[in-house]
């Protein structure tokens, strides 16, 4: 096995799991929290009851997109790092065990 192959496999698996988790769990809450923040910002800028105009809608939409992007980054990057760490740990354990086996074989010969 090449050096770093298990770490890369763990990275890819973690990224896939993160994308699925984001689609199942993170997209709607990210949009909801971003929209609420956008409404709050629009209320602060426009003051009081927000009138029906284009600026509050743009602010809310951009805030919703930012919430979804932040949620995606959290899920995908977090699970990618976890997968990479698991792959690296597994690679270290397997390389240590193969080195021990080789040392045992050379010492008995």
C-alpha cells in the first residue's frame, strides 16, 4: 500500500458522509437560521415594521444563502477531517503491525 492511501480513502468517505448529512440534516436549519438573521438585520436597517420592498428581501435571501453555505461547510469539512483522521490512524496501526510481523519473521530466520 502506498503512503497516505488509507488517509485519502478516509477523507473521501468522510466527505461523502458529510454531504449526505448536510442534505438530510443541515440544509433546512441553515436556511431557517439564516432567514431569521436576515429578517433581524432588515428590521435593524429599515427600522420597525419592514415595508414591502426589494432591499429587505435581498438581505434576507443573501442571509439564507450564507446560512446554507455555513451549514454545508460545517458538515462537510467536519466529517472530512474526521474521516481523514480515522484513515490516518488506521494506516499507522496497520503499518506498525506489518513492521512487527516483518521484525518477527526476520528474527526467527
